[in-house]
C-alpha cells in the first residue's frame, strides 16, 4: 500500500529495492540484504504479536480507560490510537535503531551521527502523525456513520488522498527533509530539459538535493503532478556519475511519466484496496457481531488493525510484482530513447556498489521483497536491448 499509517492501520514491510541497494567488500551486499530482511520480518512480527495481544487479551483495557478522559467519541478514538502507537514505537525502537542506524553505519552507508538520526526520525514521526491524524479522523467518521459501507467510501478517499499526496509532495513535504536548490550545471540542466521536451513535457525546474547529509546512496526522480512536476537529483548522484549516466537515469524516470505509471499505480492500488478492504470489512463485521459490539467500538479496533496489517503485508509482493514490471518498462524506454546501453550498464553497477544491492539475489527474495528488478536483471535487459535495437524502431521516431 502506498500510504503507511505508522503501523497501526496500514503496516507494510519496509524493505524494498527502492534503496536499489549494495556491495562494498565481496559478499557484503548479500549480508546487508539478508540482515535487512530479517529485521523487517522481526518488525512485522512484533507489530502483529502486539496487535494480536491487544485484540484477544485484556491488554487493551488500560488504553480504553485512558481514552475515557474525553467524552468526545472522536477524541477518545485518537487518544486510544496514539497511546497504542506510542507503546508500539517503544517496542519496535531497538529494531528500528538496528535497521536504520546500526546497519547503515556498519556497512558505511550512513553519514548521520546518532543525534541527527534521532531528530530526523522525530521529524518523520511528526509529519507522519499530522498526515495520519487527517486519515484517522476521516476513517473513523466513515466507520461510525457508515458501518456497512465504510470500506468502499474509505477506498475512494484513499484513491483521492494518494493523488493529493503526489501533488503536494515536491512542494510541501520534500523540502521539510532536504534542501532543494536549482541545478547549477547549466549544460546538464539543458541536456535533461531537452530530453523531457522531446516528449512534450515541461518541468517546473531541475533541482539538486542534499542527500549526502544522510547517506552515501544516490537517487533521482521526477516528482509531482502537473505544474508541481520537477526533476530532482541527489548531490551524491551528481558527484559520482557522468552527465551521460545521469541522462540515462532521468530517461528512466521520464519513461514512468510517458507511460503514465504513477496514475496506473494509484489506480491499481485503489483496485487492490477495494478488494482488500471488502474482505477485511466482512471479517471485521463478523467479529464485531460475535462479541456483540459496534464496528466503531474501541475494544474491536485492535482486531481491525490485525486484519489491516495482514492485508498490508500480503499486498507487498503483489505491489512489488507490478512495480518490477513498470521499472522494466522504464528501463527499456531509457535504453530506446538514449541508445546509451553502456552508460546504463555502468550506472547500474555504480548504483549497486553505492547502495549495496546484490547483483543476483536469490529469486524468491527478489520476487517478494524487490520493487525493482535486480541489478543483474537490469544489466541483462540492457545487453539484450543493444543486440535487438536494429530490429526495433526508435521511440523518438514514433513521436515525430
């Protein structure tokens, strides 16, 4: 699921290859990957056990009593949820610390001292809490007022919410975490803008952002929708990659735009949400009837959280399967558009080394956890594309 509601309602397994990650000394990328997976599974297990205890034991009683300090049904709900979430955050902190701080420093990926890591984590929690507050209030209002049809109404809201977040992300959210500044490399800027304009698109600027404050990893993207759409390139990418390699990366991102992958992904997420929420709603309503409580009662909500957590983790391999397909499409688009197969291969190898991503991970790990094809698979696609290009018309020719 695209929106992660801090674990209580929309838990998702955090590991994916969005971090396109790996390789320092030989074999370190494999160790890094396996440890990150183990920590991710541990985090989910802790969440599920905690929510299960809340649902099926008297552990929820103190939280319910605490919520009674307010006579307003919505405020009581928020007190209950955030009290449960605070305890969950404390329980999971050692795992988060090990995964996000210890591991990143052990493998020489992080540039953050402990205090800055804590402050950034707090900022993420605050921003996530504000966004989550809006989602929670709307969710609970639907649950209270539409006890049989809340799931379809919430799925509609979820669809619209994702579009809103995509629109606001580059202007409101991204600047909270990174300093954006106009790209000062005029030749590269012109090169990227020319690439985009060939397909009839315009960007609201080309910007660099200071990813090096946190990590040695590299990244780039086209963010936003419509007038908020902009190109952003990490300073780590600018420092370590040639202009040709950066152009290949941006051609890949342009492929997502030309093929409308963002909107297709949001639509797919909405469809999966409708199906998933329907199944969850049926199971949850049956549970509420068994214990003779309304679906909005606080003592029933932990069971809903369990169901949502299971739905979230089931959706991970489904979402990653779709993501790998569109990433492959974007790779082929970049190769056909630029013809720079050698630069693409070199870029993949550099990203693998910078981000610690094994070139050929076990197939089952790639299928479940990776949102991108493995580095080895992407390199193979580039080599195959180069061999077959003479039999395939250029995308640029098709746009004339």
